[in-house]
C-alpha cells in the first residue's frame, strides 16, 4: 500500500506522534505545523521534514492527510476545513467537546467520502474488544450486566494555565485525560449510555482540577458501568488498564500492564484476557493474549491508510452516532461534576 503523506498539526503531544511514525510503513510525516514557529522548526529539523501553516498544508496537493493534535475545544471547525479541502484527518481523543458538533462533522465527512479517524474510539474495535465480541457470540454470553474499567499513573502536577487546569475544558480530569479510553470500551460493550454520576477528589495535585476520580454510567438496557482513573497511584506501573465485564452467562477480565520497571518488556507488549462462563451446562475457562499494538487507544495507522486509499468507510467502522455517544457521556460528566447529581446523557440525533 502506498504510504499516506501526512502533516502533523499541534506539536506538544503531536511531537510524540511524529516520533512514533518514524519508520511506519503506512504513513510518512512530510510536514509539521504549530502556532509557535520555533516549536515547528525544532521538530522539523529533528525529524527532517518541512514546516508550513495549516492553510498552506490544506492547499498543498502533496499532502494526503492531516494529523490534528491541537486541543479538543472547537476541533470540529479545523476538521471541517480539512474535509472541505479533501484532506483525510487522524486526530486524538476526545474528537470534540460538543456532541452535536462531533456528530455533524462526522456525518459531513461521510457525505464527502473523507476519512476522519481517531484513537479513541478507534475506527475498528481494538484487539481485546474484538476477542470479547467473538467469545460473546461463541459462548452465548447473553446480555451485559456490569462492567468495571480502571487505569492510573503517578503524577505530581503543578498548574500551568493550560486547558488541563480548567474544569470546563477538562471535566473530571483523570477520567477526561485517561479514563476516556474506558468510555469508548464501555459503550462498545454495553450500548447506549443513559445516566452518569461522578465522584472526584484532589489528593496530591497542585492543579485546580482533580487527580482521583470515579465515573458511574447506567446504560439504557439496565447494565451498569464504572471507570476509575487516577494520577495518584505509584505501584511501578504507568497506565495499566484492567477491565472486568460480567454478562448474564459469563465474566471476561482484561489486564494490560503499563511500561514498568518491574515487568519484563514482553509482558507490557500484550493484553491478557480471561473468560469464565457457563455454556450448554458446562463450565468453560479460556485465556488468550492480544498484541499491545492493537490495544485500546492505539492509533490504527494501517486502517487509516486503507480508508485514505479507498475513500469510503471501512467494513464494520464505528458509526458517527457511537462516537457522539462517548462525547455525550463526557458532556454529562461535566454537568455532573458541577451539579453534584446524576445527569442524563443527551445523545444528539
Ligand atoms: N495518548 C494520547 O493519545 C494523548 C496524550 C496526550 C494528549 N492527547 C491529546 O492531544 C491533544 C492536544 O493535547 P496537548 O496536551 O498537546 O495540548 P496543548 O494545548 O498543550 O498543545 C497544543 C499544541 O497545538 C498548537 N496549536 C493549537 N492550535 C493550532 C493550530 N490551529 N495550528 C497549529 N498549531 C496549533 C499549540 O501551539 C500547541 O503547541 C488533546 O486532545 C489531548 O487530549 C492525546
């Protein structure tokens, strides 16, 4: 497959994307852009590519796709410019802050045949969700009952005036910044979210936003979900993730280690899954591992390149409505943080 000629816009987190893409078989970074020209120049000289403004990139026929790694507020307007100029977009979680704007822009992208992908939710289910879907069908696990998801890291942050200090821009901060991957997974597993509530606290952070949080979600089918995300835990692992999902006839557990000094490399390169269920009156126990390259939250570069080349959605690609549901959960979470009460998830039509 021909490599996608890619320009990365927004070079704080985006810089790590430029680094990650060195040697990638599907996508080649040919240009970078940032409102701060010094930052752009530094990244361009380190990775041997050119700098340009967003407007120059949009007008450049040598660019197939834009990576938007700018802050989330109002991102759909930048995405619109890319679509109008025929440039595919890879961006990052969360797509937008406004669920209606997210839905509208994704529908617009589909109508123009321009791919807009992001890492969470990913266009196709990540490796572990794919395996859970297969088990669900193979062993008739039945309706989902409850799910718990967690992740954590050890940060001691100080305020710096960025969006991370603002509860409007970064609601329930640990969930918005880390637990957001769990929101996508829970919607995939449980379906339509209906009501959310949150608890949060500030244990060690110097920022005004919390560093320890729990999000609870009730789904339309009566199943229940919770997400724990924290910047307060130092057990030697960074960003490990764990999931326990109970179905009517079985339980699946996922464990993914984060980079940690105490764990051999091979162990955090994979995701471990375990199933216990009852099927046709027999107790079944299965385990398997999936590659961390396909893990939740990974950027699916091969799928992106395929979509850019074929100009139509991938078979089984997540719908604009499901992406917007996740953003509607975040919006309800923002309201719940302010009101201190459960809030309805208002999914746009
Ligand atoms: N693991 C992940 O996938 C991951 C990790 C960290 C952050 N993120 C996401 O990355 C996004 C950006 O986060 P951040 O912490 O880097 O934000 P930031 O505000 O610190 O940096 C954004 C950068 O984009 C530049 N920028 C803004 N608008 C621009 C424009 N129109 N043209 C060119 N450059 C522009 C700014 O100058 C700045 O350098 C957020 O959505 C965040 O959630 C993802």
